[in-house]
């Protein structure tokens, strides 16, 4: 039971643990025999703002980073604009350090998708998914590229 003193990060962390404990239910994607001891995660990374949090995350030496949505604030139907906004994130020096530190697993939320509170009515869904998967270096033969949505799983 949550009360107003329980940090929201506890709820998110519990959700992440649940996601990892049931990952094989969602996909038969490649698994790793590695044991992960330290997972960092984040969201709501406005590409137009300073992002000092990357240095803090990197200093913790995570073995995996989960980017769990609103990784940028795309909010557009123009894929050139969306790509440019992802480029701003990717150019952040701290984010570049993170890329050298650990693997990143990513999913999207409405702003990455392209429309605040967007859903199936968003007309650029397929194009936006392709941009997202390209930005996060998802292999061209990944099952994530052959189905509706961008979900996937990896078991450690």
C-alpha cells in the first residue's frame, strides 16, 4: 500500500523488477547469461534542456540503463523534426558517456511517439517507430521491427 510518503521511484522500480521477472513472456529475443547487479533507469529527458543527470548516472556505474519513455519531447508529425530532436539528446556529452558505460534498453511513451497523449490515431506511428528503433540502434533483423509497436524483452 502506498502512502503520500512513499517515493514514486519505488513504484517505478517495482514495475521494472516485475517487467524483468516476466520478460520471457513477452518475447523470445536474445537472452544473455550475464547477471546484472545494478540497473539505472530514467525518463522525461527534455532534449532542449541541460541534462546533468547523465554524469550522476554514469558515476554509479550501471550495468544496464532502461530508458522508459519520454526520452525526448518529439511532439510532431514531421519525421525530420523528430530525428533532429533525437539528435539533440544523442549529442549530450553525458549521454555519450552513458553509451560507453553500459547497454541501453529503451521503450517509448507519448512524447517519443510523436504526440502528447497520442494513441492509435497518431498518423505517423510506423514512421515514428522506425525513427525510434534506428536511434536506439535496434538491429534491422530484430523482432521489434516486424510487429506493431516497439516492445521487446531481454532476459539476464
